[in-house]
């Protein structure tokens, strides 16, 4: 039974039905669409990773907290000395957490950029290998 199945699969006169028309995109166009998608992802992730945004500039992350610290330290009318010290500790802790989170975002964006770049390079490597294998005489 297995030999009959193999013989049936090996017969070259099995043709797809003429009623079904498969959409065929040229191979070059498919490759260009894939490359375009990769480069769009690389551009978007590169923009997020390396462009001047709040999490890419530590001074933008810390400046509002430093201003708040100055304001509360100079304001002696609304808060007592103990309350100001506690508030300063809280603001410093929030500032530290915010800077740490920004560092994590930068690291994540950088890793994402490297992953997409690696995917592009592996795709291009496979593409070049296929092209050169097809051009070699058999």
C-alpha cells in the first residue's frame, strides 16, 4: 500500500485543477517586500532607540525632580523640617526609579534594534546563498 502511495505522489501528470488560479508574485517582488518590511522595522526601532526622546536623555528625566526638590527645600512655610526631609527622600527615590526605568527602556530598544538587524543580515545571507547556488553550473 505504501508503494502505491509513493508511486501516485511521484507521477508527474498530477496537475492542479485549471479552475483554481493561484496568485503568483514574482520572486524578486516577494524578496523586495520582505526587505522593505525589515527596513521599516529597523528604521522604526532605530528611531525609538537612538533619537532624542525623554528616556534617551537623563537630564530630561531628572530635571523636573531636581526642580521639585529645590522648590520644597526653599519653601519653609508649608512643610516642617521633618516633612521636607521625608519628601526629599521620596522624590529622590522616585527620581532614581524613573532613571532606572529609562535605562531599561534604552536597553530594550537597543536589543530590539540588534535583533531586527540580525534578522535582516541572516535573510540577506540566505538570499545571497540561494542566488549563488542557482547561478552555479550543475
